[in-house]
C-alpha cells in the first residue's frame, strides 16, 4: 500500500482534497500544515508522493532541499494563479507535476486522482519516480505515441495561461494547449502531426529547428527572447523556455516548451527608453551641475557637467556622496555639512547658498547651490533636486566692484573733508570781512559769498549720505521701530502709527529710517499748519502699500511730478530725492497722491518678497 504526504496551511482545503482523493485509492495519508512538520514525518515514515500547496517561497525551498538531500519522491506542486515564472522554476528544480491550486475542486481532485493512480501503478511495476518519462516517438507518429493520462493532462495544459507545446525529436508537434492555439492562430487539429515548416515561415522554422538541435544535443533549460509572426501576420515579442523529455531508457524523446508573450513589456520598455533618453539628454547637457539625492542621502543622478566644474566624474559622486563635502573649502565645510544634515525631510523647502570648493586640480571656485524637495504625483517624497552653478567669475566681479567702491568712498571722504575744511576757512574769513566792512555794496557781495559757501557745504554734506546708499545688504526692519527713530527729532504734535503696521517687517536698505524722516521733515517744513500725521497700510494683490498723510496744505498739482527731482524744493531739494533713491535700491517705489488743501499723502509700495508678517507674541 502506498503513502502520501499532503502539506498545506489551509486545513479546510486540505481536508476536502484529502477526503476525495483517498476514497478510490486507499493509501496511507499524512497531513501537516507546515514544512518543518513535513520533514519530521519524512524522517519517520516513507512517502510515495508529496503534495504541497504552501506559499511559493516556502514550496520552492522545500522542493529544492528535498532534491538536494537525494529524495526522488514524486512531487506535486500546487501553484497559485498568475505565477508563470514560478512554474518554470518549479519544473527546473525537480517538480514532477505543477497544478493550479485555484482550479475548482472537481477538476483538481480528478487530476490528482489520475496522477496518484499512475504513480502507484508504476511503483507496483517496479519503476518508481518515472511519472514524467515517455517513449521515443517516431516521425509523424500520432499524439498517443507519447503516453499520457487524458483525465489530467488536458486539464493541466489548458489551465496554464501561458502557451505550452510539445514536439518530438523530429520537430513534429505532439501536443499543445489552448493558449498555444490562440497565440499562433491555428486550431489544435491543424497543429498536431505537423512541423514548424508547415506552420511558420521558412526563416522562423529554421530558427526553431536550430534551437531544438542545440537543446537536444546538450540537454539544458533553454530560455531566450525572440520575435515571431502568427497566422494573422501579427508580430509578437515572446520569451521561450524549453526543456527536453526523456524516455524510460534515459534518451531524449522530445521537447516541451512554454511561451510568454512579452509584447506589452517590450512596448513599455521602448516607451521608457525613449522617455529616459529624452530626459537624460536634457539633464546630461545642462551647463550647470544637476543632481538628485534620494531620501537616504545617496545620489541617484549626477550630470556630467560636475566634472567640468569640480574635476571629479559623476560616478565618483554616485559612489561616494560625501565627496561633495570633502571637496568643500575648509572655511565653508561646516556650513555645507550642516546643510546636508538638515535638509533630508520632505517638509524642508528650497535652500540657497554660496560657498567655495577646491577642485581636483587644487583650484578654488565659488559655487551657487540651490536645492528643493521633489515628490511623485501621488505625493511620495523621493528626495531633493539640487543645482550647482560656477559663480567664480561673478564673485571676482563683485570683489572688484567692492574694491572700487572702497577706493571711491575713500577718495570721496578725503575730498569732502578737504573741501569742507576749505569752505570753513572761506566762510570764516567772509564772516570776519562782514564784521570789518562798512561799505553797503561790499556787504551785499560778502553776504552772497557767505550764502554760496553755505549751499556748497550742504551739497557736500549730502554726498556723505548718498554714497552710503546700497553699500550694505538689505535687512529686515520693523516698521514701527523705524518710524519711532525717524520721529525723534520732529516737532509735529501727533504722529499716529496704525496697529496693522505692528506685525510687519520690510526688506530694505538700512537707510530706510531717512525715508520716513524725509516725509516727516517735509510735513514740518512745508505743510505750514501740520498738527497731525499718520502712517497706515493696505494690500494690493501681492504688494504692500505703506501710506503717510498729514493735515497740512498739501502739494500743488503742478509740482507733484517734480518733488522727487534732485535739487527741486524750497530748502536743499535733496530730501524727497534721497527717499526715492533709498527705496529704489531695494526695488520699491514712492508716489504722492494727496489733494491740495487737504494735506500731503505719500504711498510707498513694497513688492512681494520684500515684506513679511511677524507671528503674534
């Protein structure tokens, strides 16, 4: 009496199958839910057949270990649907039969009964383990020349979604499944008994014959991709996987093969390749150094331009992402290291900085670095995109401008100092001459000399303020604080600051305080009846408008266009001109919109990015 070991983690499935296949055969049956228990059973009992429906990884490991240990027990592999690659692997490592585990219980039990009957019958005849060996077929012999059990072979063949075929050593088709018929466009009755030359073009048939000769001569699992044409003239990309069949004497008697249609995969590969080629060409030929860092801090892409900038090849950065930090100038290295440690979060926004690096040849170069997080369409964070630009030339120009400004400022300071000294002498002697003079006509001329000297002195003093505009970088300044400083020397009775301004800062030249001083001073000097002034704000689109207004006499409409011109006005003529210049350095503007008789009204516009709201404390 034979014995059977059934391994499956599903007890209901196992009980149903076992109860149905045991009735007609009356064999010893061992059941278990795990492979470790199966090994324990095999250590104590001899099994004639093993049926295993465990998960694919466990099943393949069990089968492989079984064959390596020398067991030749017929192995029936119950396979989940849609795993064609596992089917090939199972046969390759020694499965005798592979059946679809998802088939209906009637089909599965009928097929298993046929296999069990056949194996136990062969054991009684003294030929165990030869369940898949067949006799050598002769040329053009009918299908029955390769023995088979119709009750399970047909069910098994048609249950496999991939096309399956069987040819004898002479190239005559002996069997195939429904999927093979659908693939090549011929009915089974037209296929069986014919050769490749009867069904395909001569070129394709010669190829099949050549590949068959190779596998028959060397007996190996043959896998390769090829392009075929079916009866309709359609071209298909397929993957062939073939092995030889042996007769009872161990001689090759035929070939069995499985075909996988990979046309969709090939088409997808073409699309991916074309897309990759397009975007890689775009990325590879950028002038700047472009890169993509994964969330783990490894480079997934580095453009070839990195070698032009740094002297190091892209592969070196892909292999060692720390190289970016190592070639940073020692004085900037801590800053760059802190940057790379702090940006690896999906919430980190865009970052920009300038720093120095030492190239492979030892040259010092300035780099402008900017990076930002990148995401897939579904919102998955996939790292950061960074761009590095060589700004060495720009930095050299900036340094030259700075040095030139330093020299010009020094020259201006020296000249201004010397001129003011001479003016002091001139004005002093003129004042002494006025005291000593008794001639009315000379007195008039001396007073004119005195007035001209004082005007020159004011003009020279103005250059001290004007030369400082734009020397320093724009800084964030709290508006109420700046207004308060500007109003310290003003005698206007009431200066109001709207509460909306208390949470606003603007990015402007450090001389912004002089702008507000000029406005207040203008009201005090020329408003005549000013007792109250007010600062407020409003928003227009993305712009901030700061409004200054007083209750004085206002400005003549004919003078509105000229009040910001240098030298225009009743005093020095530099106040409003200076305000416009200071604001213009930061890209902002000022206009006068008041009504004569109702007071002056100035509007200062700050564009998006040059103002921000403070968080309430």
